[in-house]
C-alpha cells in the first residue's frame, strides 16, 4: 500500500467519522428539545456480573417462575433490530448482559427511541430476568431510558482498536473495546491488593514518602526538575523512595514498605517509562538471602490470589513460580547461557573491552572489571533468563548502597530477580557502615560525572567532525559577581582562548570538556605563561600550569581590579564599616 493510498484512506475515514458525529449531534439536539438530554435520576440496583453469579445456572423454567426484577445500566456494545423484537448487548464494569426489547413491553415511543440509539450510548433498563430459547440470560425490558448519548463512534467492531500508539493515547477507548486491556487492569488491581495483604500479614507498615525532593537520590538516574515558587527553590520529582524509607528505619520503624510512583527523565521503550509504580520494602535483621526467600513467597502468594495459579502464560511462554527460583552469579549466568566464553575470558580486561565493543556495548575507559563483567552479562545472558532467576553477588562498583561481602572482597550482598529476560526486583543487605557509605556516594558521584563527560565529549566530537582546524576556535569563560543587598552588582568575566581537538587528549587533571580543549597558552609555574606549542589539552596541564591561564583566575583578577572603584561609588551613598573581620556596606 502506497503512502498516497494510506493518506486517501485516512481522509475518507476522517470524513466518515465527521459525518457520523454530525448525525449524532443532530440526535442529541432532538433529545435536548424533548427534555433533559443527560438524566441523573436513574437508580441502578443490579450489576450484570452479580446477576450471572446468582442466576446463571438457574434452569429456564425456574427463572420464569421466579421472574426476578432488575434495574441495570451500561454501555451498548451490540444492537440488533428485528421488526417487533430487538436485542442489545450492554456492558457494565462487571460484565455483559443482553436486553430483549419489544414495543409491547416498552411502548412504541420508547421502541422508536431505541432504534435511534447508537453503539456507545449508556442505556438503562428495568425489567425481569429470563432465559432465551438459546439459553442466553437476558433482561426482558419493561422500561428503557437513554442515560448518555455517545457523540463519537466506537472503533469498528471487527477490526477493533489495534494500533498500539492509539491504545496508549486513548486508553479509555482501548478499555471500552478490548477485553484483554480491561482484564489487565483488573489483574493489576488484584496484584496491588494482594501485595498489601501479604505485607500487612508480615507486620510491615505502609507509608508514603515525599514525591518532591530537594536533591535527587535513591538511584542512578536523571531526574525531572521543577520549582517551588513559595519557597523559591529547585525541587526534583523523586527517582526512588529509598533514602526516605531508610530514615524511617533509622527512626525505629523496623518494617516499612511503600507502593507508589517514581519518575526518571530518560528514554521510553517497552522496559522504560518516565513514571512507573514500584514497591519498596525494608526489614531490619534480614540478609539479602532472607529477602530473596520473602520475595519468592510474596510472588507465589500474590499470583495465586490475582490469577488463581502460580503458573501463568506471558506472551506465549509459561512462567512457573511454584518451583524454587534459580540463583546464579553474573559469571555463572554468562557461562551457562553463553558457553562460548571461559572463566579466563571473564578475568581478562582487554578481552572484555574488545568483546563488548564487538557486541555494540563499548564501556568507558574509567570503569572497572566489575562493570565490564556486568556489561557482558547484560549483552549475552540477561535476555535468556526466562524462568525466575536471582542474579546474586554484584560488584561493589555498581552497587553503591549494598553491604560489601564480609568474605569475598569486591562483591556485595545484592540480588536482582529476572523473569522472562527482564529485571523485576533489586535487593540487598543494607550498608550500615557510615564511612563506607560516604565513600560509595562519592564514587557514585564521580562515576556519574565521568559518564556525562563521556557522552558530552562524544557528542561534541561528532558535531565537529567535519570542521577544519582553522575553524575550531573555542574558549573557556567564567564569570564572578559581587552583589550588594540592594541588588547592585559588579560582574567580571575571565576567558581562556583555545581550540577544539580532533580527538580526546586525556590527562590526569581534567574533567568535562578538558580533554577536548587545547588552550592557546600554557602556564609556567602559577603566574607566567607561554604559547602552548605542544598543543596539550587542558586535561594534560598540571594545576600550576592551569592557574597561570585560568579563566576563573582571570575573572577573579578582573574583580580584584575593578572592585575598589565599584566600592568607592557605593561609599558616596553609604558607609563602609569593618565588623568582625569582614566588610559590611550600610546603605543610607
């Protein structure tokens, strides 16, 4: 099908839909002229699911004898007009039921109104339950009312709503026409209720922690930023509730959990969403092995309650939660699911870097062996973990909050649970050594800055790939500002001119863009400078060599030079007083 044909079909469909909407609006106008178009005085006393549960097995003759009266309402999904008798399939939130409508029961006026009703309309009925000759439990309608007129048509009953993007953008339509989507929502609700019941039975207290955080934390991810006007401060939507939950543990609540939203300002795909729901729990005096056992039991119990079995089908694959979950280290998982590798390969840094580059997963130079092994695990083994599997004993360098193993240097007491090739849970024995924790936080911050540097430098090199040497001029610029209480200020600029390199020129003293910036001059000691004839990068200069050409130093030198005249102008209006070793400016 050509793009032109697709466009033509889309235009025809849009025109047809507009025509249908116009017809329905005309019907609505007639309803308004006749009285209240959207009544609100009908009292529903019965639900379709409840009626089927109570009367679904009752024989036809017994049901006729009982003739239970009902008052029901729902959205009309199917409609069949057959002369003096018509049928409608109507759905409420518990299921569907058939209406049987005749002019002899509802009257000619109501029957004529029914003929004008459309799929998607909300239709109420009062009548009696009976069973048709074909055995279908139905309502013999005696009173029929249109409660809500649907203006837009439902998707075609045969094609349905198939476009995944439309299903997401118009979830309400998806829920109207797709039974699987509704069942998924219902199952999710049962899962959440089951989790709460299980946690409560094990004496966990449910809490809610702040969504707006003064600093991002709890996980290594990019946050959403916002601003609190009343407090005039920057805030972040939380990445994870971890740090606040830990404070509750410190405060004496020894078992806490939270089911709530988290936000990460990163990519969107089948495994990532900018906002998502997690459950996070903490229990004192538990090791990571206690947590794994608890997690197994939690999943089994909740699965039984939500779907009625510990075995279920996911995307054509049976998942069995009943048998014990497997436990493997990352290295064991690699050797099991990618047998082309050897134990020696997993201890060879050069091999790992080369192999990851070949697999399209190159790692920055600054990462260690632990991260390299985990990179290979993610590339060749993670997607093959179909049956429930705990991956245990993660490297310290990628586990900043997990307790280090007391017996295996370089490893932590941490696990992740994988099912169908996807990580579903992460847990660990808590790190309770404050000094070790501080060092881990610092290492995490350093790693994050390195990661950002790598990405930014790659982006800059790519953007300037075709720019010739004579056009690669650049400069580092700093500003320093001296501000008075009344808002008057003195701003001074400092510059360090240079150019952008064609490749990284890494050294021992740089960060950010330093490996790509070649200053025009370099320092001789801290004060003198000379032309940078060696074309060394900012990252290759020593601290003393940088001081002599520093853009920050130049800005401060300019401030030092201009500040006396600025303050002299101030003294014409005020008085400079020396108080406790600092200068205060008192304005008149």
